[in-house]
C-alpha cells in the first residue's frame, strides 16, 4: 500500500512539472512570442476538441454508454463555463487585455484544465492500485498527452495577457491539482467511481465550450488567408496529436 502511494505521488508530481515546459519561451522576445501565439491557440483548440471527441467521450461511452445522465453532465460542463465566463465579465470592466488586466479566457482555461488535471491524477492513482506496471504505463501515456496540451495552455495564457512568469506559475498551479486527484483515489478507492464519471463528462463539456466559444472566435480576428491556412493546419495538428496518442496507447 505504501509503495502504491509513493509511486502514484511521484508520478503525478512529475506530470505536474511538465507544465513548466513554457520556460522554453523565456529566451524569446515579446515580438517573437506574439507571432506564434495565435498558432499555439490554434493548436490548443484542436487539442481540446481532439481530446474531447477522441479520448474523453469514447472513454465515458465505453464505460456507461451515451446515457441521459452523461448528456446532462456534458451540458452541465458547457453551462457551468458559460455562467463562469459571464461572472468574470460582470466582475471586470471593458479594459483592453494586458499584463495588468487578463482576458477571462485565461481563467476559463485554467479552471477547465484544473478539472482535467484532477482527472489525470485520479486515473494514474487508480492504475497504480491495480498494479505498478500498469501505473507506470499510464503515467507515460499521460506525460505524452500533457506535453502538447501544456504547450497550448501556456500559449492561451500568454494570449490572454498573462506575463510569461505569471502564466508559468498559474499553469503549474493548475497542473498540481493532479496530486489532489491522486490522493482522493488512494484514500477512497472505488467509492469515487461516480465522481470520476461526472468529471470525465463535465471536463468534456468544459473543453467543448472553451474551444468553440473562446478559442476559435479569437482565431477569426486574423483574416489574412496565409495565416488562416496555418491556423487551420495547427488545429488539425492538435487533433492529429490526440489521434497519435490514442494509437500509441
């Protein structure tokens, strides 16, 4: 039992550290970052949609079928993020996005990613409770999944007006929630199965909302045909990475 706790907590800690991949951008100038930001956002939109339709929804459908309850959970995720965004807008006046006034999109993504990271921690810990080899294999799969996602998340935060240091800190904070997910599973075991089912569906709804209602409209602000084509390619790349991860799994 103690060995399971050690393996699981070390694994989710390593997964959390992957969120610091954004430190690679610290050597880039602000102008260089702005040039690649919309492409990172395009990649993130594709990755979120791909994650939803290629990973999350098939997983919940395989376990429970596409029931009315699953549909309600997904819709609750969409509506919760709609209400959350409204609340953030009510709390903020119409000030242009800057390092002193971040776009609500950044906070929306942090919350959605927080739910997803909670789920990752639960999945990793649950795998270790079955066996150590399965836990290690699951950890590797999650790491491969997190690298492109964290790159996209970091790009979204920069696009939303966060400074590089602040984006790095909050992205790491969101990723660290996976440790809480692991502890919950290790402490309560099978009794959290219903919670896991809800989180998968709720996260899918949240990711759908962020990708379609926040990220894609941001991309429409760039109308140049050449850049739009690159954006489209980046969306396909984000989806393609999710397909590749499924094949590798």
